[in-house]
């Protein structure tokens, strides 16, 4: 049997980059797409999902592939809200088109989705619950999920993720900097995350492919924390003063209302536990590492 070959769509982002490195280290055969035009590496293929995908040219450049992982996307919910048309092209239309182009030869399609397919009103929604997106980003994710599951039911894995943290996190890096120099920070007290490390996400993707698990799965931290909770904990981990943390309300900020999800972002992960027999690190552990030893979130 020939060696399997992965294709990562969008390998310069947080998860795509971590997955590319993880698979390479594991000695897997992998090619990937990038928006950087000047790369001279035959395993890196130029692809901009804003453009019409040209089937023949694309198939010729990727060659034989048996597993495709979609890590691409306009991932900032506010950008999707502001430019629904352009974000829909990148997040929905091009993804469905590419999946169609690759489907004939591909054994497995993995699509990374999000807890944004839910409105955040229910605790630990399960993979069987009806979706209820309240913003454009969530609607786009949910639309691709439905389309892929309808067309390739036994070959598609939809992995819904909560907030993923890697070694670099601009917001937390900024907070650390401010707290260490004695300055104030202004976290939202009404926005929540249940984070998971990127190193864990990529190992789950590989396991799902190894075991040919299809359908919808959830990967989530165990507990929600508000950004204000996180900021207070960060102050204590970094030896800063509590008074430096000055919580504010996202609902009173300039944020679009549809971006203010309710307080429940954590997902029910029972199917993942059952299929893979693994438990993600606790949200609290992940958060602490983000401030005291961020590189561990990348698995180093
Ligand atoms: N990170 C999270 O907390 C999280 C949570 C839930 C779900 N997800 C989902 O997981 C996937 C990966 O997330 P991520 O955090 O790694 O995202 P990210 O860091 O924002 O990376 C997105 C990737 O998509 C590429 N991309 C954006 N526009 C493109 C276009 N027009 N054509 C081709 N490629 C394009 C980016 O390329 P450039 O580098 O060139 O911009 C980048 O490689 C996304 O689908 C996201 O919705 C992520």
C-alpha cells in the first residue's frame, strides 16, 4: 500500500502551521497551501481562496492526496460580519468547491469548525444538538458542515473547537507585558473562553484520521472563564497587583452585538472521549501555561 499523503489547506495560521510541523515530525507525507507567492518549495502550493479555484491546475499541483485538512479561513468573527460577501467566498464557497474537486481521490476530509455554530445559551451542547449560530462566522461554519456531511457522509470529520491557544497570543502577550510593567489592563467580564492547546488539537486531528472517525466531534476545554477571570489569575501568576485589572463590559464596547455570545462556550466532548479514549487538558492548566510557559502549548 502506498504511503498516505496529507494536504493542509491554510498552513500559515495557528493550527495549520502546528499541524504541518507535527505531521512532518511524525514523518508523514504532507503538502500544504500558502498565500505566500515567493516560496520555492514543491510541497507548498500557492492558493488564495478569494480567487476562483482552477480544478485542473490545482489537481496537477497537489498530485495524489488521501487526506485533506481544512485549516483555512477568515477566522475573525468581526471581519465576517463586516464583509459577508468576501468572507463567504473564502469560508464557504471555496471550501465546498475544493472539497468537491478533491473528493474523488480523497479518503478523508477534515473540516475545522467552531463552537460559534451554537448561540452560547446552553451548557455543554452535544454534537447531536441543533445548531443555532448568531453571527455570520457561525452561520458560515454551519453551512459548510451541512454541505460536507450531506455530500460525503462517511468520509468527512467535522471537528468543532473552542478557543485554541498556542505559544503566541497577541492579547495575552500584551496583558503580560502591561502587568509586568505595572500598567492597567481592561479585560471583558462578559466574554468567555474554554481554551485548548494547539498541540492537543493537532494530535487529535491525526488520531481521528488514523482511526477513520467520521461525523461531528467536539474538542473543548472543561470550563469557561471570562476574560476578566483570566486577567485576575494572570496578575497573580505574574506577581502583579489585582488593582491593575480593571474589568469592562464588552456589551458596552464598540463590539457588534452579534459577536457577544452568551456565557457558555464549552462543548460536550463525550463522543471524542469515547472514540479516542483521551481527555483534553483542563482549561485552567491551558490558561496558566499561556502566561507562565507559553511554548508548552505548542508542544515544546
Ligand atoms: N483558533 C481558534 O481558536 C479556533 C477555534 C475554533 C475554530 N477554529 C477554526 O480552525 C481553523 C484554523 O484556525 P486558526 O486559528 O489556525 O486560523 P488562523 O490562524 O486565522 O489561520 C487561518 C489560515 O487561513 C488562511 N487564509 C485566510 N484567508 C485565506 C484566503 N483568502 N486564501 C487562502 N488562505 C487563507 C490564512 O492564511 P494567511 O496566513 O496567509 O493569512 C491562514 O493560513 C479555522 O477554520 C478556524 O475557523 C479556530
